[in-house]
């Protein structure tokens, strides 16, 4: 059984289990907090949030202690880090998952290490979606802006999210705008088959660059999670690639296969990627074809997910139906 955190979100805890915000960018974080305060939220901001040194916000134990403090504080409803980073994996050994209360954790990139590990360890749902820094704009696009309504869906509820109209090809900070993302390119969801695909199962996933390092550890025990929390149910994996070239991406996916992560998997969805550099003439599209054939499952790609915004909010543990047809798609999640 999957447990879903409460839908009431009033107080947000901001901590940096991966990277913090250096002094030169404090203004961005202050803007984001002020913007969400205008929306009625109150904030508790940890010390790690405001520091960054040697690729991390603080030493691992300090990051873990601050996260644990917020995860056990009954007045905090949502943990929303400023952004991802590089070395969240260092803190896992210092976390006591048995003491963590069922509350929402929202984020992506390096934060997906925490999201996936927490759900696998506890059976508590986590949210892969926007980070706090990207909520600083006066307005939000329709896709990213759904994050709050998703978290407020509640147990036994259902919510559908549709593919975006446009996505952001590149960052352009020189153009003044009331929105953070500059969406300019037509969104097209694609399938390996080239036709309509419809598959469903329990959602698991995140940024493949980092969650792959959970394989073989107690924090990445997918088989025990499935046996204890979703016995007999299929899984849909959602994955996004931040920096890996195609050969490394394929090696990582093959390792996941060998580790049993794709056992009883009914389909995989891949986000748009700023990486995917071909290996000689081996393109990511050809790699998707190979993977679909190896696993005998449908694969959809260029989904609104991850480092090329906007992005749908995916709930680890929720039961989802994915439909892709004619370049568009929907992800309907049931909190059951």
C-alpha cells in the first residue's frame, strides 16, 4: 500500500540536502520565497539553504540533520529545496527513514535520489516536479503551475495532466519577463512505435544520472518495495537524462535491467534532454528502439519531464495511465 501525505499545505520547509544557494544568487531565493508568501504560505528556512561550498551546501551530516529536523517537525507540510545539485547521495547513510513523517517532498534533478529512496524505503509517495527557485516568477506556465493542485489531490483522488503546448529550448536571462521559463518550441511527445501508446502502472523514476547510483544499495531495493507496498502490480518508469551521452545512458539502463528494476514494467517514458550526445552514429532514438525491443514494452519520449522545462509533476507510487497519440499525451495519476 502507498501512503500519501496530507493535502493541507500551509508551512513549507526549505533545506538544501544537495546544493545550497551561494551569496551571489540569494536574491533569486528571496524572490521565490516572497512570491510564495504572497500565495499564503509560511516558510521555515534552514541554514544550509544559504550556503554553497565544494559542490554541496554543507557537510553531509549537517545536511542530513537539518532534513531530519524538518521531516520530523509536525508543523511543516512540505519540504521544498531550492534546487538540485551533485552530491545528495552522501546524506542517505545519516537519515532515519523510520522516523520521517509522511509529508510531501518536491523537487527534481539530484533531489530525485532522495525522492526515490524515501518512497522505496517507506512506501510514502514523493513528488518529482518543480523546485523552489523556479517558482519566483509573477506567473507560471500551465504545466509547471499544476504542482500545488497535484499535491492537494489527496488519497483515492485522481488527476490528469496534459502535454504542454510549448517547451523551452534554451535559457535567456537577458529578456525581461514575468515568467521564469521562456517557452518557444512546439511540444511533441513521441513513441518508438510511431503510433498511439497506452500503458499503466505504479510510477517510479527520476533523473537517471543520479538514481542509477542507488542500484545495489539498500536505498534502491526496488524488489522489496514492490513486494511490500505494491505486490503484483506493474510499474511505469519515468526517467530523464541531464548530462549523460547516449552510450553511458544505455549502460545505465542495462544495469537497471540487470538489477531487476524493469521486471514487470509496462512502459517507460523519457523526458526531453539537453544531453543525449550520440556515440558515433548511435543516436538516442536508436537506443530507445533497442531498449523497447529488449524489454518488449512501449517507450515514449520527449515528455514534459526534467531539465528541459516545463515539467509535469510525477508522483512516485501513484498509479498512472499514460496515453500518447499524435504528438500529444496525458498522464492520469490515481492516488490509490
